């Protein structure tokens, strides 16, 4: 009976050293993981917010056209960031072409009227 008791006692110190090494290794792994997470947080994660219920303030700008026309293409998607000067929509050039032709006709008529006035003035 005493032989069994001595055998169990002699095995226990061997197990204790292995357990101590495993615990030390576990503590080192946990410390390395904590340092890695801390670095990740300070470099990347602190700049990102996550929430399920949030309000966002944005710059909402009213857009009004300078000329009338039919829209044939929209170049920006909803909530897309755009810069000043970026074309947002493409208008049908038919209305502009008709307005240009009308303005050219009005200019030609006015030029003829002015020439007629000067021609009549030279007769007197």
C-alpha cells in the first residue's frame, strides 16, 4: 500500500511543472492577444462607430436647373458624394437647339430692322 502512495507522489511534481509551463504559455498568449487588440483599436477601430439606432447629419443641398429641359440621364446615385462641378444630370439638347434657332432668327430679324432704319435715314 505504501508503494502505491509513493508512486503517486513521485508523479505529481512532474505534472506540476508541466502545468506551470502551460499556465505561463496561456498567460503569454493572452497578453499577446491583448496587446494586438490594443494596437488594432488605436490604429483602426477607434475611427469607426457602430450602432443600430443612429442619426446622421448631412449637407442636403437644393438643386435647381439653370435651364429647362427633359432629363435623359442621371449621373449620380442616391446618397453618392459629388463634388462641385460634377454633372448630375444630362438634359435633352432638343429644347436648347430650338431656343438657339429662335434666338438666331430674332437676331437676324433685328439686324434687318436696324439696316432698314439706317437705309431709310440715308434717303433723307
